[in-house]
C-alpha cells in the first residue's frame, strides 16, 4: 500500500477519468458493443425457443379450436383465391354470355393475399428489420 503524500495520484486519476470521457478507450467500446450484440442474440434465441415450445403444445393439442386455427385460415384463403380466380370468372362469363348479367361479386383479393402471405411465413422483413436495427424506428 502506497501513500500519496503530494496528491498527484488523485489528480492523475481525475485527469484520466476526464480524458476517458472525451477520448474513450476503443477496446472498451468494442467490448460493450459485443456484449450488447450477445444480449440481443440471447433475447432473440429465448424468444424463438419460447415460441417453439408454444408451437409444440399447440401441435399436440386435440382441441380443434387450438390446433385448427391455422389450417382454417389457410383453407379460407385458399377457398377465397379459388373463388376469385377460377370459379367467379368462369361462372360470370357463362352467365353473362347466356343472360347478359354478372351475378357474382369480386372479393377483396388484397386482404386474402396479405393474410395468406403472413400465414405462409413471408415475414422475412421482420428478420431484416431486426438485423439492420431499424426496429426502433417505430
């Protein structure tokens, strides 16, 4: 243990603290960035692992309401697309040729495509958003 009689040690440590605020150590900054990236990765991993556990529980369920919601949405979207692109145009063409009327209405196809796209997992944009760090811009 050394005793600082002149007080220069205290002045030097204060000067070092002030200098560190203006000119921080690059290795410490890199360590902090790596630690933050590691924490983000662990948070993403824990979130994904939790979702996988929930998916396993839902898949094992025999309750139709729990296990059947995704297929129900898929079949609804597939039925809507079938109606919009096959059934309605063919039937409208035939009826219009015979009776000169158009009885079938068009569906809002944008909603169907968005719903089906989300259901099929075209959500890579969220992954891109997380990777680029732009998710905080909301």
